[in-house]
C-alpha cells in the first residue's frame, strides 16, 4: 500500500488487527496458570497499542505506534 493515509487503509488495518488478535486469543485460551496470565498480559498490551495506533492513525505519531 502507498504512504498516503486513507480511511479505507485504516479499515483494512483494523480488520487485519482484529483477525490477528482473535487468532492469538484462540491460541492461548488453552493455557492455564502462569502461562495464561503472561499471555493475557501480552494480549492486553498489544490491544492497547493497537487501539492507540488506530486512534491516532491520521496524526504523525499514530503510524509510529501502529507499526
């Protein structure tokens, strides 16, 4: 994709992130105990970074957070 920031490109990134995050969720849902807690912390960090990156997508810092 080009370097221009469009709403279509943001929607594609959002859909891709949702698919990837649900993929991660389905992998670590089978873990228990400490491993589940560590994976859950990592998942929440990725979720927050994704949200911040998409929220600031059209600003200069949004692209840096997202990628």
